[in-house]
């Protein structure tokens, strides 16, 4: 139950701030958009923070599993190392995509 609450909270907070930013952007023309900068700044900051945290957890689990497999069967290190490097690169690319989106959001402030 505790994991479910943490999971829901960790995904609802960035969605709330992103929704706030989008709602402010669709305001009527001619009205002041005072909260848009705050919403975008928080959305980009929280987004890259969550992406980096998730990427670090994924890379840690992938590396731990690969090293455990190599420790159990040292002869299979060549077969384990290449897929692990590819998996780490793919995980890191998702974090880089989040960084690019954060930069794009910062450009709208």
C-alpha cells in the first residue's frame, strides 16, 4: 500500500504542475499569464529530476543484474557485457530526452 501511495504521489505532482502550465497557456488573449513561468519552471525541474532518478535506478538494477550474472558464470561475461552496455545506453537516452524537453520548457519562460 505504501508503494502505491508513493507511486501515485510521484506521478501526480508533475502532472499537476504540467496541467497548471497548460491551463495558463490557454488563457484568453490579453490576460496576464503570471503563473505560466512558475508552472513551466517547476514542471521542467521536476521532470528532469524524476527522469534522472528513474534512469539511475534502472541503470543500477541493470548493472547489478549483469555483474551478478558474470559473478555466477565468468565464462559468459562476453555475452552479458554487450547487451548490458546497449541497455545502459538506451536508459540514458531516455534521460537525455527528458533533459531536452526540460530545455524546451525553459525556453518558453
